[in-house]
């Protein structure tokens, strides 16, 4: 598309944003979700409160993920049993766009007061599949620090799905890591060489996450809302959400509510534990931070990195969208006061929901 990804994310024109979002869903294996998104064109022209808010949306339609906000609300109707007619659309039994348009419009008329509230905030798409890239980055770091012990903290953790990555089983090419009996099995299509195998003594000693408004996976209502944002024709993603909910029920993730900049500024100056690497990680959230917050986190990190030593190294793992290519890239930085001075390493490209990872490192 002309203008690159920066232009795409800046789309304010509703029709263009809707077309892009629907095409994106279709290209990522969710054709039914694409039909529901396209049906929002009719909602916009309706006299409902939901339609009026869509019609007068004040910001960047696509960057605000406005179409996905209301799509989550419509999925929620099915999940709660309030109205299950869209289940036939999600299952592929109803594929005629005109029929989907009519059904979505009827649902908005019937549930207008309920659905309009879904436009109040962005979707929470806490995707466990992205943990494949985070773990691969951690294994890359593990091959470069000794001992390979890690104290992790996550920015933008949402419900803490990826904050629980130490309890997941991963098969990353020929590399396996994590408890084999875990209900969460992260097995993406792996392209390229396998990441390094976990060395002897590999351990994650702690994982702590932060989000401006964390979701409590042990609260059934909150968990169901999170599930509603998962595209309903993406069966593997729904299964991963269910596995994450089960793991959180056994032991909730360690989450705090707060600003990402405040969290990083609090975590980074902590005294480093000898023989343990501290690592900050995040996935598909950096673009949503204000520039001032990004700069604050970067400055705090680089200040802490100046004190890193081979016995107290510092790492930064980021799975984020390249604004020039719209590719999801895994980049890792390492400081140890000697041979590693924080140069960014592009290790992989990845599917936005973790369906595949293309390993680029040696």
C-alpha cells in the first residue's frame, strides 16, 4: 500500500481503514472476522449510538484499532450466550457478505447500549503465540551470558499471558524448552535454523509484568472479555487463551498496574543480583506508547546498562512492528560491560500472532 506502514497506521478515512483491517484478518486466517469487520460499514450509517460514535471517531481509526473494538463486542455476544447467531458466521456456515451485513446491523440495533461501550478502550490482544519469539530471544541471550539465569520484567503485559512464559512448553525448530507437561504448547512453524538449545543451568528466576490496566485472568468476566478480542475463527489462538486462563487459575501472573515508564524506572535501578541477568521484554506495544514515555524508558535502560558487568548483564528483548515495513521483528540488545555494548541484533521476523517465526540469526 502506498505510503508504507506509517501511512497505514495513520489512516483516518473510515472506509480505507476498514478495508485494510478486513484484509489483514483475511490474510491471517480469519475470513469470518473479515466479513464481520466489513459489515461495520453499514453500522456506521445507522442511527444507533454505536454507529454515531463510529461515524464521528475523533482519532486515527486504524491505530486506535477501532474496528477491532466493536468486533470484540460482537464476539462477546456469542461467548456469553446473549445472542449466538454470529456463531454460524464464525464457523463459516454463513459466508454471504450481504447476510453478514444484515445480521451485524440487527445485532447492533438490539444490543446498542451494550456494544457502544466496547468503543471506550483499545482491544487487549494478549497473544501467547508471541512468546515463541520472546523465548527464542532469551535462548540467544542464554548462549552469551554465564550463568544463564534470568530475572525478567515485561512492559505492557496486559493480562500477563506472556509473563507466564516460564510455565510454557516450546518447540522452536529442533529446540525444546519448558515443562513438557504444560497445557500451553507453543509450537510455531519454524523457518530457518533453530535457536540455541538451553544451556546447563538455564533458569528463569522471576517474571514480573506491568500494564496500565491489567486484566485479571482469574476473574471469569475479565477473562471472557479478553477471549472476546481473539478472532473466533482462529481456533489455535482460542485454545491458547484457554490454556493461559487455566495456568493463571493455578498461579496468577505477577502483575502491577501502572505506567510503563514508571515501571521501567522503578525496576532498572534495583541492585543487580550477582550471577543473574536482568531482561526487559515487550511485544507489539511500543508503537502505542507516547514518544516521551519511549524516550524515558530508553534513557532509564541505557543508564542502568552503564553499570552492567559480565556477572550482572542487562538485556532488552523487543518483538515489535517495523513502521517502515509493517513486519514484526525480534530485536535483542545485551550489555555486559565488556564484549556486549547494547548493539541491536535483528534475530527474527514473526507472524503477528505467532503462527510462524523466521529465524535470521546464525
